C-alpha cells in the first residue's frame, strides 16, 4: 500500500474555483483502478490551504494516476492560480492495522 500526503495553498481570490476543481479531481481519482482513498480537506488554521490524503494499492497505481492528462492539467491550473507550494510525499507501507 502507498500512502501520500499533499499540501497546497491558494490565493483568496481563487478559493471558490479551487474548491470546485479539487472536489472534481477527488471524485475522478476515487474511480481510478488502485485508488483506495482520496480525500481533500481544507486546513481551518491557514486560509486557502488544502491537504490531500491518498491511499493506493501500490506505487504503480499512483504513478499511473500522476501520469494522466487530467492530473497534468490540474497541476497547470493550480500553478496558473498562483499556487507555488504544492508538495506531495508518498510512503510505501505494509499491511494496514485497524486501531479502532
């Protein structure tokens, strides 16, 4: 399993567009093969900041997702809106253990 954590911050003028775009991207991504979870959250402590949490069956599935034209277009749109702090970090994990 692969777990990833992404962050990005939008200028206030683009928040409405950002919410719509990220919501659409999340819905599309959740339908992709190998995607176990794709969640977008807004950071309540930092205006315009979003957190993307992902779980993939394996790194190949995540890399396939990242190579899709729609993902490249989304990154382009984000950059055009003035986002310059997009980060994504992924970890390969072992078997999941449910704690609660």
